[in-house]
């Protein structure tokens, strides 16, 4: 059978899918060149040949039976010539022909020259060799390195045939890039490839191109630019096959330098005029490479690490003793089955036998006997031979085995704290290897295949098998087999004299030891092969001796201030008489694994915005990689929250619920929680004893996010948290009272479970108390309430019976002191720390170095006294002046005065800042002149109105004279004034700047000051001012006549002002009329943009202004709509948007000047609506909406409703 990918030839069939081969194709080649793929899955003893596609046919796979090997050809030497030359051929007739290498000669030449170059390396000679071989077409269809096809990977044929050539090519690349690493290398000559993407390469990999021969022109490499790339050459635009425009830079080649190419980018090689032979390599990009020495550990190891087998085999002397030790340990658990033995035949013929592979697991573990001065003791190397149990077939045997839960450990520590016991730890060595297999009928029959590493080390014979007579690590049945064997041996053990030992019923993994009077003397907790022994030191030693008589164990480790112990992943420390729980080593390992820096801190574990149980619009879609990462990080945090960090429980509940629906957000929240752990990594849970009472603290967050409520409860015994939980309620609560009641019921059931666990140790809590912060829930649990809560009273019937019978008591706990509040919602940092102090958690403090507290206080006081005495020595005595101060200062009054001065100063600063801001706003900000002009116009109109009112009042009959004069005669009536206003021509206003259209807030141009009113006002005031200051009322004969004489000419003729629009209801196209306000009616400030823009009529507007307005309106349209409108009107539609918009705007100018076309005011209103309401992207403007006046009105009405 040919190797995979080998070139083969296959004969075409005499017919194809269309029938027999046609006559015109009779002289075509009947042999096809392909590549061998392997055995056929359709034909027995058949083969599969891959035939690449050509211009006329597609690629295909051919199944065939025939497998002919080529016959070896023998070379006939010393052939005699067919004829003999009679004379010499003249030189002119000699034909000069180029000497060509045969394929065999070329291959031999390439191998010999490459080997010579490797022996005596010369960079330039290597380049010349590559050039020669490329000219001879040696590198065609040859790639050196690794090939990949689907999931299969292997060496290429060229690499196997010419290893020296591959080494020479690789050395050429490394000559220019010493740190380059690549998997494949090839030589290309006259390659004119189009745009292509290296999609099969690693995303972080770089391509390297080394030029061998450069052309006179061209020959560059075009690489597409991505965001963030650095431009290294001339930027050019290219189009791909689909017409998509792409921008890239052209990299030029230089001899002796290789341009780096970005990964996975689209590249295109420019055409060139001469041959170019680059060498391409696939390089893995490294952020940093450090050649470090062995041993980066700076202190004794704290967490177990798994070592890669390749790294372990790189240092065999360090692991040799561990491997030999493991083999000696495993020897008792296996039965060697040599080839041809009856015992081997018997094992293999067993119908229940399963054959499983094995492997070696290398780990480094913390050394309990580590010495800081001896680096060799910092780690303990261990090799474990394990069975690959994942290959085993499923059986009916139950694989469940119980281990000590974390609440049992905390309960045992509380009892030890109450009794003043010590804590000891022992570990059974190779526990599974001491478990026999075959004692029970459902025990498995396993035949293991040992790893080949042992055969290489000459520890086993060839083809040797092992029959398992004892359990090995990795076997799925090993834990339950060990649990059965351990419990049997524990029950058969003889306890120390005067003691009795019994196994727990609620938790079978702990044992109680009692004396002859039935008092509890010690507690044993078992986690697989680890033993936690609680009791007096003497009793602990006796129990340890009893266990060591049965099995080999590690040395007994007693918890002291200088010796911390670990059990069930929790670290137990002691300071004075206090015991603490933490997971410092595990936290440090998490910080190291996720590369958190010392400054990566967070004061809260989870933010309120992230604590959502729904998929947010910004969440990324889940992928398999994100889900795996989210679940991994959630599991790592759950291990902390269930043992020593209840402040992580609520965050872990959110992570667990959203790990498959929003994994990207879960990963972000998990990183934030890791930063919080980094900030609080020294927090520890204190073990207290505050009385024989059991408290339940339940709490619930009612319907966060209008969904199911969040439940949280914690159970304490003796003042120490024993069990806690944070979860969502299974049903939707209709009220906060129901949510709180659900939390109380769930926590009460858990409290009964803790009580049953204590009863195993013959311990009873005096009181079981429920402390809730919900008065409504407490009233329901007491059996009171209205008809609205009748269904809740039925739910709380069991709790009511327990409270009425005195089994459970209920009290009200204010929400400020409710510890379960930590488990129901996201809180602030200060609130979290306040609740943690209630839980008994806090930052680790330094252990006291002195004696009792009173002694340290006395020492501190003595130190302060000594410092004061030393300070007195440095004081210089000075004679008194003999005078005493006579001024007595009342410092309370002085303090009050200072406060008042500070308040006054603050007010002064405020006023100065306020008036400065007002001044700057009125004088220097944009639009200040317009605002100032508006204020002057308002003042002018108000003054005119006041003067006219005063004149009219004086024109009334005088008091005490009996004479009257009609001073209002010169004034015009309302109808006459309106008639004259209509007769007056409109005053055109100058064109406004483009700022009106670009800034909607300042659309109204400032009205020029009307100087025509300044003169009559001054004349009127000049005539009236002497009489205004006179204490008596002026007479009609002098003052009245003077005022009317100065005012009458201007009351009959008033100057025209800029027109103010008068829009009739239902007619949006109504043109505005000029209207001059009289002193009786001041100018009304219009707020509508349409009215502000209508100060200029369509008839008086300048053509330039009209073209600009039309151009702005057309620019609101997209290019597609503008081109479509131009095509409808048979106008050119090519060019940029500004050009085509200018063509269409001229058409719109013509439409505006027609009778039924849109008005200027409508166009301005459309511009204002577009900008003020930000309609870009919300609606489209087309040409049909601007052709008619009614269409424009309809468009305005529609845009108003958006």
C-alpha cells in the first residue's frame, strides 16, 4: 500500500457518464495523475485515489481494485552504436544543445550540494543553490515540512526524501529571522497569484518571505490593511472577485531582509518582469520568549500542580525515584499476565473482563516538611499510575460514594471550639491500592495495558498485561470500592480502651467517639483517604495509632499557630484560641492562573447592572469555547463560595444561571469577581462559640427585574455560619410577603437537616430561632393575616404548627443587621464589609507577639511616657516677661465668627462667579449681539407703549376744570391701522448666513435696529421730561400740546418692520404678510421655526439664498434617491453626491418658483425638523415629496409625528 498523499497514476475508463468515449478523444491520454488517499470504504480490498480538478473537469475521488507496482528497469551499459562515423563533423555543423539534468541527476545534485552547504555554511552560496534548483524546476510540486488533511497530520514526502534540502531552506529563513518557527516551507518561481487569504494558518501566525532574485520593476506584495495595522508601504486600492474594494499597502522586497506579513490577511502578488523566487515560512508569533533556568519557585509550594509528561521526561533524573516508588506501590495491586501463560488465558476468556489503557500522571505537591533553606524540599514530586476509566463500559453498579460535606467540617470545628479540642490531620498512603477487587459479586474485572514508558525503562516485558486485583486510580469504581472497604475495616477496628466508636447515620462519613459515660470525646471526619480528627491531643494520638495499625498513613499534623492544616480544600489556621477557615492557597493559584496584578482590585464582587438573569441586547451569542470558559470559571468560584467565602454566593448564582445563555458576560463578571477576591484574599471565616443556639436568617429580594424572587438564608450554630445558600425561587411570588415566606420555609427545612446532623453526635440545640426582617412574613408564620393572604397561611401551616408548639421561635431582625442580605442582591462595598463583620469574616490580622492585652497596653503606655520624658529634655527654659495678657478670648464665640466669615466668603465667591458667568454669557458667547438686540427691541416697545398709555391717560377729562381735550384724535383706530399696514410695501431683509441652516437653535437672524423710532422717542421724552419731574400735574395747554406736537407726525406714519408670518389654520402654504406692531401691542416673539424662517417672503428672497436652501434639502436625500430623480428627468446621474445634488437642486429651484411648487418656508421647516429631531436614519426623503406643495405639507405632518 502506498503512503498517504503519494503520487499515483490511474487509467481512465473507456466510458464516462455520457457513454463511451468519443472518437475525437481517442488519442487523448488515458492516464490521470492523482494522489493516494487510502483504503476504500466501498470496495473490499479497494483503494481511493484523489484526482485534482482541471479547467475541463472538477476534482474527484476514484475507487479502484487495481494496484500495480511498476517493474524495476535495469540500465543496459556499453551499448554499441548503430553505425560508425567515417569522418569528423565540421565545427560549423555541430549543433549546440543545453545540457539538461535528468530527474535522478537533479535530485542527487540537490542532496549533495545541500549536505555540503550544511557542513560548511555560506548564505550566498545557499541562495545561489536555491536559484539553480528553482530554474531546474526542482521545487515544483514540492513542499517541505508538515501537511494537514482534516484531522490527520504528517511529514511531507519531499521532507522525507530530501531532509538536507529542507534543513538548508530552514537555515536560510533563520539567517534573517533567528526566532522564526514554522511548520512548512516552499520555494515559488514566477508566481502570479491573485488575492487569497491564508485561512488555514493560525490566527496569530505570521508569514515570512525571503527574496532570492529581484526583478527590475514590480514584484511587490500587496497586503490588505486591517484596523490597527501599521502602514509600511504605498497604500493602494484593489477589488476582489466580488467587486468589494479593499485597501492595502504594497511591501517591497530587499535582499537580505524579509517583510513580515500580517496573519490571515488578503494578499496579492504584483506582476513582475523577471523571475522571483521567495521562500515562505509559517511563523508562530511570540509575545515574549525567555530562556530561563529550571526552577522558578521562590518558596515552598502551596498548591498541587500537574506536570506535562513531555516536561517530566525532559528531566528523567528528577522523576526516576518517583516512578520507581510508584511501581513498587502498584505491584501489590496487579497480577502480571505474561504472553502464553494459563493465567493470561483465563483472564482474557472471562466474559466480564474489560481491557483498559493506563497512563502516568506527573504532579508536584506541597511538602509538609519543606525547609526554607533547602530548595530541594520545597516541592514533592509524585507519579501516579492511573487507569483510563473513561474507556470503561457502563455497568449497573452504583458509583455513588459519600464524602464529608463542608457543613459537617464547620460543625465539627464548632464542637471542637466549644470543648477546647485540638485538630489533627492524617492521610492514608495509596488508599485505592489497598482496596481488594472481587469480594463482591458486582466488582468489575479489569485487564490493564501498562504504558510503554515502563517498557522503555525496562520495568516491564514486551506485550505484558496486568490483571487488577486491587483498585487503581482512574477506575470509575475505585471510590465506591474504597469506601466499602474503608467502612468495613473501620467498623471492625478495636477502639482505644475506655472508648466506643459509632458511625453517623445522617452523614456516614463522620464517626463519633464516646467515653464509657457516653460523653462525646472525639469526632472523625473522612474525605476519601484524608482523616480529620477532632479531640484532645491524647485521644487524637490514640485514634491515629488505631488507624495506622490498619493502613500506612502520613505523619500526624496538629493544628497550631505555626502549623496550618488543610482538609477538604479548606485551610485551618489558629491564632491564640481562635480558629479560622480560609482558602488562601487556592486563591493565590487562581490569581496566578489568570495573571492578575497586585493592583487589579474591585471593591464589590458583582455590579447591579450585571446581576440580571436575562440575555441583554449587548450580550454576545454563545459559542462552545465561551461556554466552556464560563463554566470553568463558575466552577472555580463555586468551590470558594461553598466553603469559606459566602460573599461570593450571590454572584455565583448569577454566573451559574447565565453560563450557557450569556457566556461572554459571565466571563466578564467572573473576572470582576476574581479582582474582588484579589482585593479580599486575606479574608477568613472565624469559628465562634456563642451559646447552644441555632439561628436561621432568611431573606428574599422580591422580583428583581420583574422575574422570580431571589432567596438567601444562612444557618448559624454557636454564632458560626454552618450552612448558607443563594438561589432563585422555583415559583413566582405574588408579593414580597410570599417571597419572604418561601425563604423562611426553605431555610427551616435546611435547619432541620442541620439539627439531624447534630443528633448523630448526640448534640441538641436548645433553641431554634428564625430571624426575619419581614413583619408580614412573620405574621403569616404566626397564623394571622387577612383573607388576601389565606393561601399563604395554608402554605405556612407546617411552620405555624412548629412555632405554636415551641419547636421553632421567630423574632424580628432589622434589615441593617440581617446577614442573609448578603445572599440576595448586589451591594455596595461598605455594606458588604458591614455584613461580613456580622458573619464573623474579616481581614487577616497579624498575630500578637507579646503577652496578654493588658501587658501590651501597659508597655505602650510606658513607651509613650518615655517619649514624653525625652521631649522634655530638649526643651529650653526662657524667663517670663512679667506681664500677663489682659485680653480674654472666648474661643467658642471666635469659632462661631469664623464660621460666619466662611459662609459670607462663600456667598461672595458665589455671587462673583454667578455675575461673571452672566457677563461672559451676555457679552462673549456666540449669539450675544443677537440677544442684546432682542433685549433692546423689547425695551423700545415697552417704552413706546408706556408713553402712549400715559398720553391717553392725560387726554381724559381733567379734574376740577370742567374742560376736556381729545388728545387721542391723532391716534389711528384699529381698523384704520390695519388698513394702512396692508397698504405699506414689505421691507426686504438681507440674506442670512448659512449658519441658520446648520444651527437650528439660532435660526432667527437678528433684526436690524430700527433707528426711525429713536428720534421721535427722544423728542417726546425731551418735551415730556421737565413735566415728569415736576411735583404737580402738568396742564393741558403746555405739556400736552408739546408732547402731541412731537409725537403726532410719527403716529400717523410708522416705518415698516420686517414681516411677521400670519399662518392660517389648514393652509401651510399661506405666504406671510407684513405687519407693523403698534406701541399698544409689542412685538410677539415667535418660537416656531417656521415663523422665524418666514421673515423673508418667497418673492423677495434672493436667488443665491434659494439655491442654497434647495441644495441643503437635496443633500438630505441619499445618492440612490437623487440618481433616481435625475433619471426620471433625463438628467446625468454620474458623479459625486455633491455634483448630482447640485443638478437636482436647480430643478427644485424651478419647482419653488412655480405656483403649485413647495414654498421656501416649507423647505426651511423640513430642514429644521430633520436636524432638531435627528431624523437621519429614521426616515427617507425622496423627490416625489418635494414636487408639489401638498406633498411637502404631508411630509412635514408625517415628520412631526416621528
